[in-house]
């Protein structure tokens, strides 16, 4: 018995026809910051170097070379960033990076050095198991590309979570987390605490408790160390037009390049919104 040959698709002989997809009712909202030689890197990391190595006037083509670390601009961390033997960027499945989610605005409840909890999220939006969660603290406005640039405030004073939040995120089986700040961890639970002891003292005064009590050594960078073994990763430095999708349920995609061995990767984060 001979199988029926497939119908041919216009322009692709031998392939079945492709049904047209109507995207006229979908708007793509960019949640990524621009990337350039001016983009700041996280504490201790080198920033970008961009060189023109060919010019159209002389080589009949333009070409650039970049040298940079990966924790610069909007980027996705892979488990191998903190976990020996963890997944690299190329090993993260696409269906983990794309899916339904919420962008929650907690900017009216948190400020410098504040701590956010699961309740900050759940009283604003409904979070469902398997969602992508993007947290809007409002600190993207202080990014170098923001409308109120303040690099110290952006990287060193943004709000962040404690273990209670990390445990809740794991229980919700989130696909990934995004945050419009320099780290998914509280800045005083990163190397910044030692690099800026003056700000550490300021944070203690604001929080009213010793930092060693709030962020003990065994919970250092818990959003990385506690969640990455479970492949719950995050995107840092989310921004772009995030203010347009606050407290909304949307489809969200994170698109890094397929980087084998990569412990992080620059990425484009996009919200797909019904018009």
C-alpha cells in the first residue's frame, strides 16, 4: 500500500502546506535593556569592549569584535553559573523559557534595601504553578539606560528576597524568574555587602537588624545557590517597556543564544500581549 504523497506548500515543493498564523492581534513588548559599550557589568565583572575591525570605506564591509563577561545587561543565568555539573545555557529547553506568566508591580511597596515576600506578589496578581514570574520593583528606572540613571542605587540598594521567597518560588514550580534589578538576590546577600561596607551599615539601619541575622553565610546568594540545583533560573536586568505590562497575565519568552558550556547568556525578553 502506497502512502499518499504530501501536498506541496507554495515555495517549498514536497512539504505540506503551512497554515497562516494571524499575529495581527498580538503585540510584542520588549522587556530588555539596550546593550552597548556603556552597559554596566555586575560587581567584579569586566564590562564590554567593542571594536570596529573592518570599515566599509576600506574593507567594503563593516565588522566588530566584542570582549565582555556575560553578566552585563539583560541576561539569563544557567545553573552551571553556581552549580558544578549544572545545566548550561544550551541545555535549558525552549518550553522552559517560553510560556504563560505574570509581571507583578511591587514598586509601591518596596524601596531601598527592602525585603519582599511571597505576599508582596500574591496580593497583586494570581500566580499559577508553572508560571514565569517577572518582578517589577521600579529600579529599572535607575539603570544606565533608564530615565533616572543612578548606578549605585540600581546595583547596591534595590529590594530583594530572603529564603521564604525562594522556597515559595520552588513550591510554585516556576519556569523562571525575572527582576528589573542588578541581581535576583538582595544586594546585601551578594559580594556588594563586602565591597561597600558603608552601604551595608546603611542597610542595617534601614532594616533594623544585623545583616548577618537576615542573610546568614549559609544562605549566601540563595536565589542562585538554593534554586539553581532545581533548574529554577532567572533573568537579571529586565527592563525595556516593562511598565506597559504591569500586573498583567501574558505570554513571555526569553531568547538566549544556544551557548554550549555557557554559564550565562545575553538574552531578549519579550511579552506577547493581545491587542
